[in-house]
């Protein structure tokens, strides 16, 4: 059956209390990066601001924990504290039900007849949860999103360690199921080591046999990409001829490699300033309609923070953003699931099996 | 490529120190269940006993932590303490290199040129280990064992919770890839609940939607099987028409359901005396040439304890027993991997994905 | 501040729907172990049955997943399926609100003004939850229970592996903070190996240095206790002079050692029939007012199944049973927390540190 | 007993093969950040370079995965790839036994009679390992290091979530057991939220009760510190009057707060460029004689990468660097333990209990 995104229930601004709500208050910032004491902070949900000129207005391209800046043109922007500047007009008021002219629409994507049972269930996902239906829904979703959405992958290094998983990921990219990639130096280096030496951290990627002096392969990979100039250059010069980064580069899939204090090297393409990296990640996240985060606590939480639960499409419709996290640990999964959104799903398994199963399942449905 | 079991390196009894070893000492037991102070305890490895009449003799059907009893006919038997009786002659001596007439052949299945690197690697399996080659080896192994061996499955309840995994397990049984099953009350009840109600612990097995009064399904299943008399009766009467227990029953795959203090009910087929259950489990374990233990710490460790690392085939060859454990937790896996045998392999993943991937991989190789 | 058990809110049987409820239906069992199709199954909560002669009557000594048998004397008993006999009168009806003459009082211990926020919080315990207040509450609770309750410990083997933890556990027993112990063969053998050899699984218990032939100590311990006759005999004969089992034996703390298929030996005191073991465990569990389960998934879940959330004291008051589980894994803890009772608490940590901290904290409060 | 650091076994350069080793080769770098193809990469171990003028020379202030640059003055420096500049002379050669004029002294701190048994043991630490002796050794170590070393703490956010743990950490700082701190934005914000609001992520830090609008406390903390200018300013202005950051600031303990893509805010003191942060972290790491990393995978691995296994003291002695990691997960611990150094120790527990037990244990020994 074809996929249909969950319908959005628009708030009814003609009914009280919203029909009687005051206009939202905006106060002027007096110092860069410092907000008025009663600033309003954004959530992942659709939020509406009651403006004097424009009436109730939905904040587009939101993310968690931002201030909301009113532009001279009447536009609204969710800005991280570090981007708030002296003179900005920032929305103030902390009541989320309209009493401050701000309405946070937390249940816009819930079926109106939502039962309590169902909701409580979602909060108790464990390794013993049945995931067959989640896979099937994901096949439908991705086939839909390939044409109609923007699928953003967040990749931990484990995806590049296993031959079958790496090949499956490449197949997903080649078949149009990836519109953007977020990762770190580790994923890229491991994948490129696979391309240059056929190893992962010095072990032959399939047989796991240690290569002679194999522990140098990791650093040698960085050194050779540095010499080539960039990953793109390395692909162009045919130094790198296969793998995830190769596929993404060949198909011009935009990617952001964000730096961390754990990095060796780093590769020339890695962004060392994490806040600049956040900005670039967010520029992809705010286009995303489906996010799939695989085995990376750091990048998955970071992406979760900057991805709203909704997206406004070009034709003005509000649709949900589906956010999947796949990990082995209930602890990590729970951290990510606490976004409080029905559109967040989690699958507890090894990402190697996940990617292989996913690529195979899509293929069976003629998608891949 | 067709599978060939690792060749066994027989010990050379013509070389010192074995050629000069004394005969093994056997002492008479004076009280049921109490061994002489210097009794010899078995390991998982092939062990040879130097007998006055028969020379060096391999202990067949061994298991860990047993005494070795010399029969009147010169036979050797590994017996659990609880089965040692007054009057038994028990092997004594704790040096394992032949000096006490006992030789523990710990590296009979290792390639003679075994490098240190390789060995150290096997001890560090984690969720980030690459498992593609393990799957491929397993496909080869199971295709070989289907005709030439005895494949014993040890199943935790999680296998029965997921529709695809349950169906894949049934397919494996139907296609000849299971010669025996070990499990507990939980696995059987969950699977039978699936057959009777289409639910697992009260949730529809595929959609996960809660069934009305679904929490009764678990107990109702037990009650109805009790009324039918046994699982076999329930299958015969067509009360149970599908699932893992159904497939095993239909194909006369022997199974042992061992009781635990955690059991509800129990089902009539469950053995309440755990030491009797151990005996019955061991009667299957001692036929096993490959063991696959899925997501069950209790049953996997129990089976590991009673499974030797080798098997003597009907034509007198010594071959390895392959022991796979699949679990989500490094902690559990490490507990199981400490058998100190190269034939023990571990895969860190969700067993749902494991079983589905396995059944699909075997099918692709025309096996399944 | 002194501890006061949460007050119980008795149901009001004079208000509808309870005042208008019919009498409960009891049907005769026609075959041993098989209940009428619409039998009522017990929960962990206080349950009331509307009897023709006696009016609303509270089921005492309940446990999960039992049938309720009406005695000739009008008494009510929660019986496991395996104890239900032909001729028994079993309560029938599955509506829990009184409509079938049965009332399940799920929120008897909740503050009447219970907020939703608070409840949702308790379900999300993780390793990052703050536990200072839980320790403090536990000190108060145990000081109260020492005089007024029955503290039941459920011990996994890890408690006996560490010198400080083992000594702290002994101190807790010696100071009156343990009224019963539930454990398996493993805990007892490891503890007794400590007493006989100063090792745990062959390593010196403090320094962790391997003892010569230390892997025999485990089996030698079993063998020597078998020779002595029982743990009690071994203590009497001064073979065992210290440790947890020694302290419990000396102070006549009742304990149940339940068998499992994983057991070596076993020790003579271990009960091999798990359903008999369940009965003996339940005879302690039904006296318990506080249960503390440490690092044992099997025994903790088993005990949780047989422990109600309430206890009727000698003077007829209804009080809560406090159930603590301490473990390293969110997965295990979540399994245990799903009792759905506010009286279940969990602490995520290593039980070694937990026991040491607990004994020290009680001592500081002059308790220990 | 007083603590004595493990003695260092100096290599004997007068014996072959070292006595016959050639001089190390240094090649000129032709492009910033790109090393000659056969560059030598550093390990965590002491490494010696055979120089024409100075003979065998120990590399001081090493770290993993660096190139080694020979200065004009004959000095040797371990430099990350990103700091290697055109014109640098970089050590080349990958044989570590002296054949290339480079000697990696991997076992300088091992007792010469080191047995195999002992070594294999250290690699199998799990939650069931006994840790009493590790605590005792740590008390001795820290009492020694307080006067004679440099104790560097690496703190994950969990330390600031619990009242008792936070107070214990402050006590450790106040009593001289901390000479440096490494952490991220999260730890600092959580700790400062505790100081400003008495909450952690909006819950009262002890009772865990949710504060009204408590989810704003996290962001409000960042906003108020931003307004104050810096943590130091906030302490000076008495906005922040207690807690970990307060204690460190008051006692002028140097700290580095490294940024990550997960950060909210960030606080003004956080370093956004991760490679600059690495440099600052390393400037503390290279002074460290003991490192204790608590519940932070990212910062612990980062610090592990930049900390050598040895330190050259002011008077020219070579001593070990002790590296402790404390975490709940075998997976994380194993990642960190793979430094291959005997001086790396791990404790599996909740860091809350660890810090409380540690502070209490040191106090009992009159240290704290």
C-alpha cells in the first residue's frame, strides 16, 4: 500500500482560548547572545505566534531550544542563542497555550481519537519489541520519500566496518534513497580506508584478517586524502573508487562531516568549528522529511536537537518529519526517544543487519 | 564453496611426555555424590585417559565440570556430580599434560601455525565487529550440517515475539535446518499464544496493537494447552496450527522445555526438575555438531556447559562442535565466549534480524 | 525523619458502581490444572471479591497470574494454575471494576492528588537518574522494616565476588536488616568458595590473583559441602566460618536456594524442582514487606511475579510492599519495573557499590 | 601502605639489536599537513629515536597517532597531522624494534617476570569483576598524586545530576585531589543549573520533583552566564556560589570545556573549534600523571588518545600515567581499555556511586 504522511490537524484559531489570545510580545535584545529573561524557547513542535499584522503565524524551519526572532519583514526565525544579536526582537512568554500569544501545537499529528494505551506503548521499546511492522512501514515511507521528500542519513562509524552493510548503504545511495548525509571524521576515514586498502582499522573488511602494519592504514588514509586535497579531489583523481563517500560524492549528495575532539587527522573536509558544523547540519536538517540515525549517539542527538517534528512543504502543507534511530542500547535509544514526538521511532538492533535488511526489503518491493 | 569442518590434530602419544606417561588413577567413590579429593574435572576439550588395558582413550560425549567414571567394560563416562554413585571408579589427577595419565587436548582444532594476533582478535568481539563473513560461514556450515550433522537451536522468547522472525524460524525448521530445540516455558507459551490468538503478550504480533483483554491471552494459552493435554495433543487436535512449536511437532524435531522459577503455568510439556531437564538437554547436546543460541542467557549458558567442543562421528572421526551465540549485550556474549574454544562464535545483534537474515541467506544459496 | 509507610486508600463500597455490584461468580474446576474459560487472573494489586455471605472481601497473600479459589470456610486463596484441583471453586469474570463482583484496586497507594507528571517520571529511570534520595529513603525504610517488617533479599552471584560487597552483606545480615534470602546455586557456591578458599571462581577474592589450580575451587567447594551433608552441617562442623551463607545460617535467616539448568553440582541445599522452589520462595515472599533484588534477572523477575504490591499486617492494616531492583542494565530494570506499581523502585548501578554504600549509610545513621 | 609508582625498566641500548641500530631517518615535509609516505606514527608507549648527534633519545610529551618532528635544536616533538608544516623534518620508518632507528618500548612498566595469566585477566573486566582492590589502590594512588603528581579529571554530565555525587566531587576538588578538569558544555551547564536553580534538567536535584517551567532552567542558566560574561565572572559576581565549576574556579583549577555538535548555547567558556580544544586539552593531558574519566565516552576516548602511558618527571625519571575509566557499559569500557597499556584500569559502575565511595574512602584514610 502506498504511503500517506500522517495528516496534520491545524489548530482552530477561531475557538477560545486561541480566539481570545493577545498578540505575542517581542522584546529587543540589548547584548549579543543574551536574551530577555522571559524569552520563549522553541520545541520540536509546530509553534504559532500571534502577530499584530499577520495574525497567527506558523514558525517554519524550527528546532529545539532557540529564540524566535521577528524580522522587519514580519518573518519569524528560530535562532540559536549564539546567533541572537543586539537589536533582535525576540518572542517572550512561556505559556504555551496561547495566553502569551504563543501556541505550541504538540499533538498536531496525533489521530484525534488517540487512545492512551497506544501512547504508553511507544515509550517502552526494547530489544524484545517486534520490529517487522516498523521495517514494512519504513519501506513504504522511503519509497514515498525518494520522490516526495528529503531523506537524511546520520551515520555512525559502524556502518563502514562491515562489508555487507557498507555495500547496502552504497546501494541505498545509488538507488536514490539518500538526499543528505551527516557524519563525523570517523565514518569517513573508515569508509575511505576501505576504499584505499580494503581494510577497516587495519583488518581486511570481510575476512577480518589483520593486514601487515594494518594499524597504519587509518592514518595513511588521512594522509593520502590530505595530499589529494579533499574527498572530492580524491574521487575525481580516482584515488577513491568505491564506498559510501564515493557514492555520495559521485551522486552529489550533500554531506556534512562535523569535527569532534576524538578525531585523528582530521580529513580536510571535516568542519572543526562545531557551531559552524551545527549550522551546516541544520541547513540539511531543515530540508529533511525523514531522518535515519544509525549507531551514533553524538550525531544522532545533535541532529535530533536541530530537527523539528514537522516540515512545511513547498505548497504550504504541514507534514511530519519521521525520525528513526537504530542502536544496540536501550540507554541511547531512550535518550533519543525523549523528543516527545509520535514521529520518532526506534529500532534496537545492530546497524549492520538493519542496513542490509533495509536494502534487501526495498529491493524486493522493486524500489531499490 | 562447500564447508569442511576444521581438521583435528590428533595428539602424538609416541612422543614424550605422553609416551612416558603413567596410567591414570581411578579411585572408588565412598558416598553418593562425593568425589575423591583429587578427582579430575572435565573441560570442553577432548581429553584422553591412559588406561592399563586399552592405552590412551578419548572420552566421548564429554561436557564441562564432570567426573570421569571408568566402567567395568573399560568405558569412560563424563558424569555430573549428582550422578556419581558410591562404588564408581573416578579418574583422579589434576595435571592436564599427561603427567597424571590424563591429557587435555586444548588446541586440537587450531591450525598448527596459529598466530598470536589472530587469537587475540577473537576475544574482542563487539557490536562494531564486522559480521558479514560470519553469516557466510554460517550459511556454508548449515548447508553442510543439514545433511551431515545435528543442528541444535537454543531459543529465547524474543524469537517468538516478531512475526518475521517467527516465520523465518519456522522456515528453517521446515527446510531441515533444525534437528533439535532447547527452550523454556516462555518461548513455548509466547509462540503458542501467537498460534491461538495472533498476539504476543497480548499485542497483535505484527501491528503491536493491544488486543482487548489481551493480557489474558498468555494465561489462556497455558490453560487451553493444559486442557488439551500437551503441545503434541494440541497440534494433533488442530488447536495449534502454525508457529515454531507446531513446526517442530509436525516434523518430529525433538525438543526439551526446561522449567525455571520464572514460569507461569507451566505448560504440561515443561520439565520442572531442572536436573532431569539438564539430563534431557544433554542427551540432545551430545548429538549436536552445531549449536545456535538466540537471546537467552540462561539456556545458552546451560547448553554451553553441557556441550563439548568436539564430537566423535559414527565412523570414529573427531570433529569440532560449532557454537554460535547471538545476543544484544557484550556482557552476555562475553560470559558465553569464555569457553576458551575457537569453535565458539558470537554475533551481536537483535535475534529478530539474525533469524530473518539467516533464513533469507540460506534461501539465496538454494538451501532453504 | 522516621519512615511512615504510604497510607492505603480503602475502596468505598458504598458508592456505585461497587455498591451495586453483583456477587462474584465461582465455577467448579472439572480437571486438575485446567480453569473455567472465563477465570479471573490475579494482579499484584489488592483485589476484592464480592461474596454472598461475607460481602466484599480482600484477597490476602496474593501474587500475579493466579486463579482465586473459594474455600469451604469462605476463605480466598490465590493459587497457581498447577495447584488448581478438580472440584475447586474458581472466581470467574474479567472486568476489574466491580461489574463482575471483582474489584482490582490499582491505585490504593497513590496519593489522591497524584499528578500525571510525577507518574510519567518514574517510568524513565536510567543510569543518569539521580539516586541520592533513593538511598536516603532506603535507609529510613530499612530502619523501619528492621523492627516492623520483613526484609527479603534476592541475591545474584555478583554480591559474593567482591570482598567489600560480601562483607557489607554480612554486616547487613548481622545487624538485623535481612529476614529472608532468595538465591540460586551460584551465589551460594561462590560465597562458600570464598569461605573455604578465599577465592571467587579461582581468583583470590581481594587481589584477584589466580590461585594455583584455582578453577577447581568452585567444584571442590561443592564436593566438600556435599561431603559435609548440607550448608548447615558445614557451618556446624566449622568447615564454613564466614560469609553470607554462614551469617544467614548462624542467625537462622530462612533462605531458599532455587535450582536452574545452569547449575554445577548442585549443592545439597538447592531445590531442583523449580515449582517446589517457587512454592518455598512464595512462602517467604508472602511475608515480605520490602524486597531488594540485586543483579539477578532470573530470581528478581521470579520474585517479582510472586510478590503482591501490598501486605495485610497482623492487625489487619493494608500496607505497601516496597520492591527495589538494582542492576547495571536498563533492559533488565525495565523488565522488572513493568509491575505497574508505584512501590517498585530501581537503582542503576553495580551491586557491589550499592551494598557497600547501603551498609555504610545505615551505619552512619546508627542503624547498622 | 604508601604508594610507589611502578618502576620503569629502561631499554638496554648496549645490547643488540639496539646497539647495532642505524640512525632514525627524518624526511622533509613538502606540504602543510601531509607527511612522507613512510612516516612513523607514535603510540602511547615510550619511544626512542636514534639521533646522529644525541644518540638514543626518549620522546617526551607524546600521544597516539602523531608524527615526530625533529627541531633545529635536536628536540623531538609529537605533532598531530594538522600541525605538521611544510619544511618539518619528520621521523620515518615503521619497524618498532630499532631496525629503523626507532624503538617503541611497549613493556617498560611491566614487571619483568610478568606471567601470561595475569595479562589475559586484565582484558576481561566486566560488571562482575571484583573492584575492592581497585578502590584501595586508587586511594593510595590519589594520596600520592595529590602531593607528587597531576590528577586530571574527565567528567561526563552524570556527575552533576546527583546531589551526593556533585558534593563528593566538590569535596575532592576542595581537598586537593584535582589538578585539572576536562569536560563539555553539558557538564558545566548542568552543574551551573544546580547552582542557580537547585535543579538538574528542571528537576530538583535531590527530590527529583519537577520545578515549575523547569525545562527552561537549562537555557536560562546559559543565558545568565552569557549575560555575566563567563563562568569566572559569574563566580566573581556571586551569581554562582557552589558546585563543581565554582570549586574549580575558586581554587584556580585549570579546565577545558570542549564544544560538540550536541551543545545548546553554548556557555561563553566553551571552545567551539574542536582542534583548538584538543590542543588545550593536551596541554593538561601532557602534565597528567593520573587521569580519571567518568561516564563520558566522547571525552574519555579523546583524552585517552592524547595521553601517553608515561610521563617524564622534572628530575628526569620516567613514570607511568595511570588512566582510570568508570562507566556502566562493557562496550564503552572495552573501547577505552584497548590502549594496550597495563596502566589503564576500568571500573564498571554508576559514576554517582563511584565518586561518593571514592570521596568517602579517601576521607576514612584522612586524605580528604
